[in-house]
C-alpha cells in the first residue's frame, strides 16, 4: 500500500506521519495510499485541489474546515475538538465530564507528559506519555526533554499554565522552519530553571528523566524568507520538494505548505 514512486494519486489528505529516524521518515496519507516522502526530496511535486473538503471525523463534505479538518457539527461535538485540547487546564475528565468519556479515559485519564522542546525557540507543552515522540515531530522539535509526568490532563494543564509566565506554550512556525539550534546542556538548564519556578503544590510531578531526545529532519535546504501557501488561495501548488519538517512541506522559493491544516482536502 505504500507508494515510494508514482505519477499521480488522488484522495483525501491527512496529516503526515513521522517516524523517528536519522532523519525522520515521513509518509503522507492520500486516500488509501501512503506516499513515502523522503525519496521525493529534490523532485517536482504538483498538488491540485479541486475544491472538495471532507470532515476527518464523520466523512461528510463541508464547505469549510474547522480545527484542521472538521466540519462545524464535529467541531462542536467531537472530543478531539474540546476546549481542553488547546487549554489542558480546562479538562474535567477526572470529574467524569467530557464529550466522550470512553475517549477521555483513553486520552486524558492516562499519564500526561509536560515537556520542554526546541522548535526554533524554547516552548512548553503537554501530550500523552505514549505520544511524546509523535508530538515533537509534529511540532518540528529538534530537541525535547520531559519536565513532569501527571496522571491526568488537568494537572498537566495546571503545570503548563503555571509556567506560561516564564516560557511560551506556542510554536513560532517561521522560526521552526530554520536551522537554529541549541545544545542538550541548554535544554537541561532550561528544564531545571523552570522546575525551580514551579509552584510548590506541583513539585511532586517533576521527573528526573534527563534524557534529551534529538531529532533530525529530511531537509536539503531551509528557506530564507518563508512564504506560506494555501490550497484555498492557490489550488495548484507546484515546486521542488526541498524538505519536510513538522507538518510542513518545504518547497523551492521559500514556499511552505502546512499539510495538517489541509486535512480533509481532496487532492491530486
């Protein structure tokens, strides 16, 4: 089912899948196929969008995509679009409240990791313990270290909120699409600097796991001045693939395309 070389494929696009390697190995789901992207570096890609968008949750056609791939009803009702996805401190799964408690038990009532990552700048974030590497790859992190581990998303959100006064919880995607870097020692200094600032009531969740994960990406050349391209404004995108980082395809001429923001688009 994997397609390392092809002339043309058509189908619904989903976010890229990255597997840790040297560098990360990327696949892009298109319909029922999975395109291996690393072998396409340096080759010309043409991505054409005919105007159709389908919800990644219910599969229905929608005139507009919400929250990177959902129709409006699913945006309102799906647990994957709950407010606590963006604001973990709002999670109430531990109280028995959620849009889908089975989903909450599998995703929010399990160990959560609060981490520090380098994505062109230092940031703090929260993700399931089983999802750490995938989360770092999706954000284009080149280094990451665990700061704390909690039994549910609510407590993880409280830690993240407590640290926001000292470190960003957002990725600057323009800076991420560069080759700026810091050392593993710098990461550990950042971790322990934040640990000393954490409220005493949350100190018990800090972890002594000091392993700094380092991630490299398949990039021939980073863009100078970055220009984002969107299939909504430019239904035919054509160019040489110069790299993949995070959820971005890096094309020649400094153009970049966020694949995740186009989930549900029917493309060729």
